[in-house]
């Protein structure tokens, strides 16, 4: 419920007239005081009069069950009204709902439709999800080149999952020339943001010397960091690495991992 409340609080208000402005302002005040019934009443009145920000907020209320019983059908109704006015959050929300089949029949074609509208407005989450739809061939013809294009748009905005997927595609050579150095770059960007799989894959690339000079200490460090993030494969790889390292190298690698977690270094 907290995430939905945060979404509501973050929604930008775009009210076309004074009455709706007052309703939205009063709705936000009631929301801040956790008076959900009054907040919903105010938002709904503005939403019915066409206020796009109020419409998305009403959608959040029904989706998250803020002061009302969760009702995905009503959430979709209000999201759709906002989405048709071009509200990017509403478009992305509809994409997620149709993609996951939240309270309605799962529909990948509709998910792609709403993701694309949001993605074209620069929404990084929608761009990343659209890339995944193209990669999997869900709701669209499977197309790795198109997937890469959408992943890149999201990745340059700092989207961690898109950065990781860029790394995978360059490592495997999917619709691009295999390029370990490029894969390493995207894995590193995702790893810096705490992506456990990216951290583990960095460890593998350092262990094998793919796209970088072979470095067992750096490999061990990234495996260690990834293991701490819950990557069980990295944990096994870290333990296996010790067979190729002496005690001093292991000690150095462990210190590198501690320094990384403490924010004292930014390893290569």
C-alpha cells in the first residue's frame, strides 16, 4: 500500500479550472492526513470533470485499496481516461496491468499498446518493459533488434534492468556483434546500482578475461558482492575462485568487497 500512496503523492496536478484545482488541492491535503475517504471524494469530483491528474490518482486508490476495497476494473477505467489524455503514468500502469493480468484477462497486445505510448513519451520503465516484450515475442513479433533499441533508450536513462539486458545481449551477440567490452560496460553500470545478477556476471567476465584483463581478485570481489545481494550462483563461483588464489589474493579481494560496500572505492 505504501508504494501506491507514494505514487499518488508524486502525481503532478494539471487542473483546467479553479474548482478542480481546489478539489485536487483539498484531496492532497486529505491524503497527507491519511483521510482517504475525503481524498477520494475530492479526487473523484475533479476526475469526473476531466482533470487528468485526479483521474490517475483515483486509479491508484482503486488499484491499491486506499480507503476502498481494491477494484482493478475501476482502476483500469480511471487509468484509461487519464491515458487517453496522454498521461504517461496512466499509460504505463495500464501496460503493467494488462501484462500481468492484474484483476483482468492477461493481454500482451494491449500491454504493448500502452507501453509503447508511454515509451514514446520517454518513460524508461515502459521502454524497458517494451524491450522485454520484443525479446520474448509477447504481443509483438519476436525481434531482438527492436528489443535492443528499446533497452538502450531506457538504459541511457539509468534504468538498471535495461542496462543488465543490454549487457546480456552484447555478451551473447543477440542482434549485435558479440562485444565483451560493451557487455562489461553495461553490466558495470547495472552492478553499480546494486543489480545482483549483473554483479555476478561481472565476476564471470573478470574470471575469464572477457572484455577485460583476467583478474581473479576482481572476479572474487564481484562474486562476493553479488552473493551478499542474494545471488546464490555467485556465492558458488566465489568459493570456486578460491581454488585459483593464494591467501593474500583472497584477503585483498575480501577487502575490496568490504570497501565497495562501504562506498570507499568504485572498482573497475
